[in-house]
C-alpha cells in the first residue's frame, strides 16, 4: 500500500543548527516525491520536488530508493523556517497524491 | 490571477444539512484536486478532475460526497446529510499537467473549514 511516514510530529532546533526532517515512503511503482510547507496563516505551498534537484531556501532533499526515504535537510536553520512541513508522494502520472502527517519545525532564537 | 480561491472560507452547519463548496483554480490549469484535512493529519486525497472529467475517486469519498467540474473551470464539492465526522478543512489544488519541472506542481487554495454541529 502507498504510504508516507513522517515520524516526528515536532522538531525543535536552535537557530544556526542543522535540521533534518525525515520522510519515508512505501510505493510499488516509480515515485515522485515532494516537500510542501505551510507557514503560519498561509496556504500550503511547494518547497521542492526530487526531480528538480535544486536547493530552495537552503533546503535540499535526496531521494534514496534503497532506503525509500526523502529526508529534508538544511545545514543552518533560521527562525523564518519555522513552519509545518509535509512530505508527499505521487506516481508518474500525478493522478493521486499521498501526504504524510506533517512535522512542525520550531526554530528557536 | 490571484491563485486558487475557495469559497466559503468557513462553513458551520447542523448535522443532516447539505453543504456545497466552490473552488476556482488557476485559469490555465487543467487538473483540479480535492483533499480533506483533519487536525494533526496531512491532506487526504478525495478526487481529481482533468478538465471536466472526474478521473479518480478515493474510497474515502462516500456516496454522500459528490464533486463536479462542469466546464472544466471551477469545481464544486457537495456533502449531503452532513455528519459530525465530516468536520474538517477541505482543500482544493490545481496543476498543469505536462513535462518539465514547472509542470505537475499543485497550487493549493486556502481551504474551506467545515464545522458540523
């Protein structure tokens, strides 16, 4: 069955510390992986996707098919990174998306 | 274009009543998705349209739920005989299907929060 697991509901780090938000998935085909972010009082928006292989706001994520993971990383967290982060999975035809339950990142000053 | 818009933003209804939500996608987007989100959970897929055709429905979508996209533009989601368990945030997203990194990205609306008393 298709599933996205984000094991941490809350992650608190100090400003300047590295951060890693974990995402593991289960999917029978070739997955498309995404990270979405929701800042306070804002709508859900795309942060990055694995096929782009780019860094957005200092965040990167590498798809590891062997470990079925797509962890989100940033070397130096900033206070403005505090938000809710959702990992999402789709098939190659993007007809259905599966979201994890989200991780709330709290960056302390 | 100001993005995906949803109306109303909040809806309070009594159990047993019917409710209808509207979603206006980004104008050139041919795909439109509906999700439901409850507290502490991520969005759960309900259904999606490509143009006016409804191509996929989740098993979460009971017979009381129906969605339409009559002209391939805006969409409506109707819930009949609402139950307290229907209380949730209902999200709409749209995308443009195709090849390339700018395609197949979902843009979300702000959602309609439904409270069933």
